[in-house]
């Protein structure tokens, strides 16, 4: 017998559909820009090496650009490119007036310092939202090009009308790409926002007991199926950011994508939950497109 506090059903947070809705909205804005005699936004991507996950992600970005009417450029380099050569390519894109925004796909080869590359991107073209200038503006509550995955998470909460004010949100993982920025966004005096946020990481003691207290769980630590049913309270909202390739001989691809949450165990206890794939992942690309549109329109940094 279940009690009222133990939901028997959960609602799936469909990131794929939500991302498609956002793309339709962006495509309409692009048409309006073109009708007003302005050029379509142009997104460029630099891909170094042949990492399987990066290849797929960048290919999806190119397809998404076509979907919304953006111009796109893909620059590919072998993993023996030097740091100096890559920084020179970044500067070329910085100076190219036809490029409204660009990304350097991570991870990079070990001989290249990713922080140096990120800092070399001009903030107004930093549509990944990783530059210290954009992160600092986000913290200060100023207009910024927000990190794509964290802003995608917040957008999902907004579009599913999930109440966040006064809720306890536990974020597992403190990366500069997801964990730390999403913890900041959810603590802001905004809606969605106004959460009491606990940011957990590898040194957190009694992590499971902390997660058990959460109204909202954001799992972003990169460990497949780390979050299990015993860690989640009934009725929690569960956002799974993980996408790890796990070998699976039964799949044609030879692998299966696993999230940081054991979906089969946790979903029956949740009120809302994101799947993997099809949850947060598509939203990352949608928010990247939104950042590119905002950059092209000069909404954060005047053109």
C-alpha cells in the first residue's frame, strides 16, 4: 500500500520535444530577421581529433543549425594540432565578422590547456557560456551568455511548471560546465530559482543522506547509475545530466548511453524525471542555438 507522499506514477520530462519546441521558436525569429533584411545567425564549431561522443554531438549541432535556418561552419583538426595553432584558429574566428558565435568542442587532447582556449574566445562569441566573463556576469546577475546545459535544465523546469521557490535542490558534481553554474542559477532570486542549494562532490561526507533530503536532484557527476532508489525521497524531481557510453555487445553500436541515475529504480519514486537519452542532452543544443541567436542580435554585448 502506498501513501499520498509516494507517487505511483511519474511524469517524464521530455527534453527532446521541448528542444524541438525551442527550435521552432528560434526558426521563427530567424525568418523575422531575414524578412527585416538582416543575415541569419552563423555558428562555427572547432572539432579536434575523433572522440566518438564529440563527433556525434558536433554532427547534431550542425543538423540543428540547418533546422533553424542558421549558417554553420565545422572546422576539423587532427589531435596533433599544437596549442598555438589552435589558439590562432580561435583568433581567426574572433576576428571574422560573419561568425556570430563559436565553440571549441571539449574534451581536447591532453597537450592543450582547455582553460587557455576558453579564455581566448571573445565573450560576445562564447555561445557555450564558458568564458570567465560570462560566468562572472551570471554570478553577478547581469545579462550573460549562459552555459548551455545549466540553462537548459532551468528551461525544462520552467516549461514543465515545476515549482522551485523554497525547495531544497541537491546538485551532485561541481564542474564549471554543469554543476557549479546550475547551482548558482537555481539559487538566484528568479523563477525558476529561489532554491536552497546544496552542492555535493567527491569529498562530500554522507552524500546519500544529503541527497535523500532533496526536493530536486541534479545528477551531474559522470558515473553511470550512481543515484539509486534508496538515495531519493518519494516525489522528488530528478534531473539526470549524465551521458556515459557503456559497452553493450547486444547493441549494433557496441555501447549504450547510461545516465547518472538508475532510471528503472528511481523513476517509480520520482514525481518528474529526465530520461537518458532524450532528456537534458537535446536541451544543451537548443540553448546553444538560443545563445547564438542572442549573440547575433547583440542582446548581451552590443554589436
